[in-house]
């Protein structure tokens, strides 16, 4: 299949490659401590600063895609991502590592909403399925990143993973220069982002997104600790991540299609409720295989939540602010993820798994209740749905 003739697949691949680099840093944090003597606080800064840089660019740069600069954001984002990776290779101090992470966070934050705008506007009749496919490629990138980083570290040491990923992003940039990134340029009018927060559908989607990303951040920060405490070996932790990801990759496109057909809100309510139940049980099940079975159920639920949330944002946003709304949604997830990932490890160490996961589930229920409250269908949403077919 030619990617030039089928550019949607090209858009999916861009997102996947960027996400390979995004998650790799977490795999190598302990090696940074050994190699450079960084403290736990400095490592936390390196890990979290990319999230907050992404938050800034998702809010500040995403509106440019709605004003006709989609291609610039995608090309520029991929190029800056390569610079960020090469910066990691050349770094030896905490300052240069932080600056390199900031570059990469800014790049991915600028690119993601632009890619979603391309996908939404290119094939609105398949909005749900395509957003589900994008979810599958995003998750695949997150999984491949840590695995690739671990293998490359064993082969060539700490800097080789970042060198290879920098080269990969540079090759991606050269290819993106030839990819069809044309889309509806919009009217060129500069519009503020904050008024989107007055739209009930956007509010509902953001609350649901906060519940979803809260659980994901807890999972990423504490999962290996939980399995290790239950007696799991290293290979089992890696296997459990594969178990979690497989349903997301396989089910998400079908889940997105279903959410477009039957409505995103009931899908979101039931899937987040299931994820909340799993989150509570993580702290109470005393078996490695029992916890892994729960994670499989959790993954199936998330496979429905992710595309349904993105559909909710797309159908609630004004057509002239598609990328802006997607950027706002991603920024919410980035902010929640960065904050919770920084705090949840400490909470697990000081309070234990039961308290940690109970608090997470309680917060998820609060956000879900707020999402349901603000999710009543309005005439504006009905009009948006009609415009997307």
C-alpha cells in the first residue's frame, strides 16, 4: 500500500514513531542515576518536564493548525523531536537533559493535535474508526519505545537509544516532507482557546479525559512496583505490559466505530466505570496472575474509552477549532499524567497499594460524575454531529 496514496496510514505512523521516543525515558531513569549521579528529585524533573512542555505546546500551538498551518506543525514538530533526541545524546548535565526533554515535549505536543485534525477532516464519515486506529498506533509506539530502549541500552550503553531514536526521527522528517499534509485551511481567524471551556460537551470530555489519564498515570508509575511486591520476575512485568496493550491495539478501531454509531457518552460511562472497578481491585488482589487478568479487563475498557473521548471532543468542538479542542483535550491528559506520575510513586511507597488505588478510583469516580453531569446533549452538539455525518 502506498502511503502517498493513503496518507491516513502515514499520519498514524508519525504518531507512533513520536511516541516511541516519548516513553523511552522512563525505562532508562535508573541508568541516568548510575551514570551521572542524578538524585531521585532530578530524575523526576527529567521525567515530568516533557509532560509539562507538551501541555504548553498543546494549548499554545494547536490553534495554528486551525489557521492553515497544519503542515508546518507536523514537519516542524518531527524535526524538533529529532533535535531533542540528539540533545539527549550530547547531554551530561541535568540542565541539558531537561532542555532536551523540553524540546521533545514541545514537538510532540504541537504535532498530535495537528495529526488529529488531518484525520478528522480527511474522512469524517469514518471518524470513530480512524481515531480508534490512531489510538492503536499511539499505544503501539508507547510499548515499542521502552522495549527498543532496553535492547539498545544492552547493546551500546545509555546514549545509543537516543542516538537511534534521533536518527529515526530525522528519517521520519525527510519522509514527512513528501507526505500529503494538505487540509482545509480554515478562515485564518485567530480564536481564543478558553471560550471552548464554556461548551458543555467539551467540559464533559475533559472531565472524562481526566478520569482516564489519572488511571493511566497511576498504572505507569506504580505497576512495576505492584508486580514486584507480589513476587513477579522482570519478564512477567514486561509480559503484563504486552497483555495490557494488545486489546488496545486490536479493539480500539472497532470501539471507535461503535462509539460513532451508538454515541460516545454511554461508551465512556461504562468503560470508565469498568476501569475504576479494576483500579480498586489492584490494591486487594494478592496474586500476580489475578492482577494481570484484571489489567486485561482494564485494557479492554480503555480501548473503548480512548477513541470515544476523542470523538466526544471532535463532535463538541466548532469546526473552525478542531485542532484547538483536540490540543486542549491532550493538554488535560498531559497535565494530569505529569502531575500524578510525579506523586503516585511517593503515595505508593508511603501508604501502600490499597490506599493508593482506592484514592485513584475515588478521584476517577468524581471526574466521571462531573462528565455525566456536563454531558447532556445540547443543540450545539447535535449540529456538530450533523456536520460530521
